[in-house]
C-alpha cells in the first residue's frame, strides 16, 4: 500500500501562497501581457515564449481555453481549414479529414495540448483576473494593464470598491474574443474607434482576421475575434483555424515591437 510522505497543513498553505506571490512579484514587469487565454491568446503566448520573451496571460475565468474546449454547439468537436492543421501537427493533436481542406478534432484534446504547449514554453498565468484599465504613457503608448480579481465584478458596489494594481509591459495583446475588452478601454476614452463585429461569414472571416491582426494602437495588438470587433470583420463561427493563425501573427507583431523598444 502506498503511504504518502507526512506533511502539515501549514506546509501546503505556505507552498501555494509563497510560490504564487513570488511569481506575481516577478511578473509585475514583463515583455508581453496577453489578455485572454483562449486559442488566439494561447498560440500567441506559446510563440512568444518559444522566442524567449517573458509572457503573462491574464484570464478572467478560472479555466483556460475559452470556447476551444467545447467547439460548436457544445458538441466537443472543433473544425479548422487548411493550412491551420499545421499547428495541430506541431502540437501532436490527432484530427481527421471532414472534406477537402477541412479537418475535425476532439476539442478537449486540442485545447489541453495547446495549454500544455503554452506552459512548456514558459508562459505564466493569472486566472480569475480582469483588466479594469490600461497604463498609458505620455507618448500615448499602452505600457501596461490595471488588474483586479474577477469576482469583485459580481459584488455590490459598496463592497467591491477595491483598488486594482498595475502591471507593466512592453506590449499588450487583446485576445478577449468578441468583447475586445482591452480595446474598449481606449474606445471609452475616445482614443480608438471600434467598428463592431460583423455577421457570420466563414469563408471570408478567417483570412480577414489573420490579415488584420496587428497593432491597433501604440503598444496594443488585437488578435482573433477581438480584431474582428475592432475592424468590423465577419464572425467565423465554429471553426478555429483563423484564431490559431491570428495568434501566431500577433506574436510576430509583438516580437517586432519588443525588438524596436530594445533598440530605442
């Protein structure tokens, strides 16, 4: 019979609290902050981590993956069109051919492999955390985010008046999906205009989302469906290739920005 090594409750508590706080302090300053732990944010994080950058992903839920876990209509299947299956090949996600150029895979398998690969690339996470505001410097460049615990959004106002804290970074990536939560902070200040997401059009949307992925405001990149909301692009529905390749493109743009900041 297996006998576990004896341990006191206080040791478990100290291990969790101590390691979390040390990591939190270390990531008060990072190279890139990604807001949103869905498919676009995870792919971007993986690419940036592989490039040797210090990356923090902020997720308002208590789980990662967003809609990637459940696929279309809670059926736990995800589809993607060529050439996005190349990312599944990299991750080792099994898939089958549904029709020419269209592939289908088990959503939990695909999502778990992507999360693991992102962790393996050295990316760190803050879950149950929301972005309340942005840090914007005198040169009108986004230089960080202001975060708080997500649960306070559901508390009465007299209880939830809890001051947030700032985190500094060279680049922020908005990967919050349809809501484009980070970009909306600039819209509220009149610093950015947002067209709003268009109706569903699978054939057009994925190319458009990848093509328009980029810096929408100095220091802020919009990826995936956040980019669709900024530029008024069509929804892509229950196919995920565009979101995966958009995340890859967002990482490329972020690396360029970080490199420019080092030179300057």
